[in-house]
């Protein structure tokens, strides 16, 4: 691992200030929360900053607060705390389940919600120092000619990574907002708009600019009559990323859908919202046939690589199951 | 025979030190002035080295020594077959091959200096496919192979298929002519890494007497010494391998890795040199279990009698073959299975390619061969319309039979073991839709080996076992302690184990491997204990005037009728210790073997192809079980590694380039992936050595993968012939079947 200087930030303002300063000085600086992801990136020589700004020393940024309209979750809240939070389990079960599906208990005890959303891709070409891939400044995405069994079928090109976050699809399905602090102050945006497609920028996964950090997630309370579903399909049953994950929230009455959110993980470079399926479902009675059709619509336009055709069927199947379980 | 200590569950001798962090591993050993070394690895699969320029690196801060292939001309090493270049000489043969080495004051300086070495390569045609590499006209990877030491058989023309073993029995052509039904299939298996926690590492120091002192987690320390002596043509007595704790072996820690490089750097710098592989390096240039392609063809009569069985196996040895004990991998011949057939032909080739080298991993060759054989037997059974278990029962070898590769065993318990597992697993019980059960079998006799052991009873009352065996992590020390305690009637906890370096006491020890630990060591421990007891009692007779035959031992005491005498007091009186000695030379073919039969029960999601392993039942015919908890640990551990091999693990390699760099991507099974494990012991009165033991370390791993594959076919009617058995493959097969 390359040597670096660690700076313990005492406030969000200080962290933002330091990031901006180093950026202006053309030094490479990075922030670290739980460190479970960041340390590995440094060990694998993927990220080699001159300065590491430690956010854990900022007091009071690990809160989980239930308010009238929803939950406010501080950037440093641990995945394990979200997974075990009684009110979240009660009211945002898919979020608790998604947090609990991430990594391993040890990592969930260290890893933070903001860190989970800002993870770098787990593509093996990206992670291995044996490959200089497009995302690391190389000429090509090796997935195209290589082994792309875990890679994207939707929204991909020129890079074919899938977004690794387990909580992101659940949060997008729940309509979460993300708060970003930067040199120009704070802003709130829908989480869905936080992630970037490689066609926009294949060197990064989200809109964070130099000097910006995530400070809070807000999750609105689901409407009455809503039911959620979360399922993550993986090769091994713990400490593994999704082959396909599906998170749905269906608001219905009498078996008729008022509003549905269908989001997939493991299939695209961003949490992938199946808007066509959502539109189709509105006003429909949920049954075997409509759930199946929604699944098919959700995967319309999928362009699999040679090794990941199976993801299409897996995703369709999981969506169908999720919808049927939601009424 | 009833025992006091032997046969009772006994906690491991090494538990406490490992759990508390007191155990001393190679990377804990630091000598004053130690340098750190790293190697520059080739980015090319097959290329000529046109030029290496180290001048910039030589001037880099902290750098003390640099080596390239030019410094090691003509030096080849290996366990017995010696084909490995210490550093690439003139050409590189795989991506990850060591091209240059730097020793520097700090690890960071060594790493930084590597970036300053300029190498110009000129690509050569490469071959990555094992079957293609074995064909005439393939790029020849080792044109000089006929001159390498330890090659079992020379060839008229150099070839990539440097080992070609063929076992024949009867006349295969007439066998197939007699068959009513012939089934032919090809099976493929990937490379898998041993996954030990501690990567390969070493520390080499040339001491003030110019002796080469090595610290290395090698389970065959005497073998390491021999390999080093042979590679550098130095007398063995100049080399000493010092005891360290081994951080996981699983078969992978028997070969020298960076020791030859560290030695040369130590020689050049005059300083101790330490090398620790990063796990990234383990994945790209360790020596994982061989991948392979196996074609099986079996002829049967309409009533299910096997008449002819043929296998042609190609194992991908990668660029170098010397990382395993022999050039030959005998275990693959287990693809003959434990069945009778009058006519058989089993051929196994080990083939050079431009992939990373293949090595040794628990039951070398067997997981590959048994996956192919036991999957295939199921296919054959189904083809003739028989239940796979009934088909096996009909064809299993019985007393008096020899294996298809010509081995003889007595007290064959194949059918008993199969019967036991069928019963315990509920094989015949009704099952719901998409639930399947599959059976698979294997066998393995305990390996042979040599060891010497001493046991001292000291005037201070201590009992010390002196052994040259390095505890590999399987509990051999615990077992030998039990045996000494049994024979001396003392508490095993009071016995200390003194691990000898390769200088002392032991003329030769063949190390751990081949499930031989208990067979070889238990014999030696027993003989050493008997010898010590005999000497003690002889002394007691002389000093106490008690008739030797009437003296018994009880802990610290010698007992005669009502009289008790502490033996340490007698030893204090005469002023010396008593030493029992034993040399076991038990390296022949085992007269007995041990069968394993397993039933896997799976649930398959017919829409997604997801396979859930619900239950795995394993039956073993065993000899005397020395330490039940340790024995069970070996069974559970073997089964878990079998589940990994069957369902999850593989080292993906693309045109010679390994694609994974860490354990996040190289997936080993977790506790969540492990189903209920059930063990059935089929006791056998036969075994080897004073306690009649059989081996257990390697038996449980091999049948797991085919049992799962067979269960999947039972559940949803698709056959997967390529490991691991992933949801994706099952899904594809289901789609093909259902259109």
C-alpha cells in the first residue's frame, strides 16, 4: 500500500474544506468512513491517495432518526445499526433486509450507509492491478472480450460494471433523498439522480464532485397500503454481491396497484428503475399474468454480454415473485 | 482393545497458541538487518526476454540486491521434478512468472524499485487450452524437457504432455464390443486455490558459519532442504529449516516457492531476506489444484454389468510442473472409480500450457477424477434405466477384486459404506418436486512415509516428544501425544512437543501429506513410547529390585503392588534422562483402503436454476479413530471444501491472465453455504500400524461435487458436467431442456 497522510476531520465543514484545498493543490485526497471498502481499494492499488480524511471523527453523523415524514440517517450510520433498527424493521423492512444482505457481519459493523452508496465497482478487472481497465484510465473495458458473468445487462457501455450497493436499490424504491455537502453549501437530491451511467462518465459512479461528501439520507415513510419486497440472489450466501437483486414497493388497494416502484441491483451500472414496468402496473390488478408481463417489461431492451444472459430470466423471475408477494 | 486416552476426544495441542496469537508464524520471525524482497512478474504469457535493464532500480533508495534470470542460469528447482526457473531465463512462460527480484531495506522500497526495472519482451505464440497444448504442432513450452531432472519418462520428441500415464486391464476394444450400451461424456473442472490464510512466505539467512537458515511454512521441511540442496548443488547439512507454525496447508505448502530467490538475495546482500507473497500473487502465481478435461467412456451389459471403462484425462500443469511431489498425479486414476470392469484403460496426461502452474491440493487429482467418474457412473446407470445407487451396488468392487488401476486391498468395505449412507440419508424416502438426491463414492488408503521420533523422560519429570514433523494443522501432534499418554499411562496435557529443526535428531522425515500423518506418526510414537517404557522399567528393576514384568506406570509413578515410586526421582538419582527412540519406515502401498460414500440432497429452483444444498450425509469406513473430535474435524473440513469445489469456487483465467485478485472475488464457501452435515462411521477391524488406523484427511472431499451434480439431475433432470455447479449453468441447461 502506498503511504498516505491521515487527517481526522472534526466537522463536515472541515472535511469539505480540506478536500477542496487538496484538489486545488492537485493532490489526491479521499475520505474514509468505516474503511472496510476503502482499505481494500488502497491495498489493491486501485486508489492511492496522498491524503486520507477520516470522517469517523466527526461527531454526531451516525444518527438514525424517525420523524413524522420519514427517517433521517446520518452518513456514518452503520449498516448493522440500520439492519437492526426496530422502527426501520417495522416500517422500512426492505431497507433493513438490504442492509442485512450486505457483506458480512464484521463488515456491516464497520461499514456505513454513505460508504455503501459510494462503493467503487466490484468488477474483477477494475479491482485487479493486473488489468488497467477503462475505468482506471485504460483503453478498454475487458468485460467485452473477457468474462462478464457478473456484469451489466442494462444501461451499460462503454463500461459494463454493475453498481455493487445492496442498499441503493432498496433506497431508490423507497424514494430516498441524499444530502450532499460541498464548497457551495448543502443540497438535497433524489437518490436516483445521484448515480451516473458510464455513458455520462465512465470514470466515476456518482455525481460527487471534488470537495463534496454525502452527509445524510432521508427516506420518506411509505404510503399506507404499501408492501415491499427485497431479494438478493448470489453465488454464496454471505459476503457476496448480487447476481441480481430486486426491490419493489407496491401501493395497492383491493389487489389493484395504485403505484409501484420496481428497482433492480446487479444488472446495471446504477440501481436500475424499471419505469416501463411501473407505468404498466399502475391501475392493474396484480396477478400471475400482470406480474409476469411487468417482469418482461422491466427487462425490455436488456443487452446481455456473452456470459450473463441468465441475468435476464433471473431478474424477470424475481420481479414476478416480488410483485405477487406485494399484494 | 480398550484404551484410556486413545479413542477419546482430545483438544488440539495448538488451539490455545493459535487463538491467543502466541503461535509463531514465519512472518513473525524477524532477524536484525532483515531485508524485504519482492519480485517483478511477467505481464506476458509466453515471450522472449530481449533485454532487462536494472540500472535505475540499482540506484533506488534502500536497494541492496537485484537478481535477474542472468544470475541464475542453469538453476532449476522443484519438489522432485525440477523444471522451475528461479527467475525466468531468456523467456517467460506465464503471466505472473518471476522475472527479477529486488531486496531492499523496506518493503515499500523493494516495491518501488520494481517499477524502475525495464524489461523488453518479444511475444511468442502461446497456448492456453490443455487439449490443444497436448497436440502435435502446439507451441512447445519446454523444448528442453527431456533434460530436466526427475522426468519420469523421456520422449523421442519434446512434448507439452510431459507425463503420460496409462493403466490398462484386459482388452478395452473387446470390452466395448461386448457392451450393449456405451455412454461417453466429457467433464471439465476449473483451477481452485487452496485458500490457506497464510500466503507463501519465507525468511532466509546465511549465518556466521555460512549455513543457510530457512524459516518457511513448509509441511515437508526435509523435502525443502533436499530441493534447495539439489537446485544449488550444495551439501544438505549446510541447510537448516527451522520450525514455524503453518498457517494452513490443504496440500499447497509442500513445494519451495520463493526460498531459492531469498537464498540468492541473502547470499548477494549478506543480510537475512524475507519474502511474503501478497494474496494477489497467490492467485496469479500460486500453485492451485489443476484444472482438467476428462473424457469417459463406459460400456455396460443391458443388465447393468460394467464391462469396459475408459478415461482420457488431461490436466493443465501450466508453465511449470515441479510444484507437486512427483511429476505424476496418481489421484486422477481414481476416475476408474471403485468398480469392477474386466476391461479398462485409464490414461492421464499432465500438460504444459502458458497458464499459471498447477499444484497440490487435498487429495491431489482425486476431486477431479472422482467428479468425472461419479458423475459419469450416474449417467450410465440412468441410460440403462437403473437407480444410480443400485447400479453402483451391482458393480462395486468386493473382496478379492483389484482396482481398475491394479491396486490390491483387503477388507474391502465398499458395499457396506454405500449401504450405510443410503440408510442414514433417507435416500429412498419420498421427496417433493424439484428435490433431488445424489450419491457418490470414493476411496483412499493412507499414504506411506518415514519418520523418526524420540521421547524423553527427564529428571525434572517432564515428558517430551521430539519430532521433525511440522504440525500442518490437522492434529497430528495431538494424536501422537495421546499415544504416548496411552502407553505411559499419563495425562496427555503434561506431554510437551519439541519440534526439531531439520538438523537435529531425525535423519529423515517425509513430512505431512497423503493422509499419512496418523499412519506414520502413530507408529513412531507408539514405538518410541514402548522403547522409553522398556528402558524405564529396566532401570527400575535394577534400582528398586522390582520384577520388571510386575511394574506398571501411573502418571509420575512407577507402581509395584502397594508400593509407588516417582520415576523422576530415580532419574535425578542417576542424573540423566531416558530416551525412547523409533524410526518408522512405512512407505509401502497400504494393504487397506478407506471408502467414502456420500448422499447430497438439493432443492433446485426450476425457474432460476438456484441450487440449495439441503443436506449432506457422508459415510466412511474407518480403522480405529484415535481422536474422534479431530477425525470429525477432518471430515467436516473436507466436506466443506468439497462444497466449495462443487458449487462456488473457481479461479477464472482469461488467456493466461488470472482475473481475481482477492478473496472478495475468489469465493470460498461461508457458514451460510453449508448445510446440515451428517456423518456415519462404518467401523472396520482392519487398519495399519499398532492401533489399526486408516487415513481420513483426504477421503471426505472428493465425492461431494459429483453427489451434488447427481442430486441436481435427480431433482430437475439436467446434467452439469462442468464445475462449479452454479445457478447459471443449471438455468442454461433447464432452458435447453425445456426449450
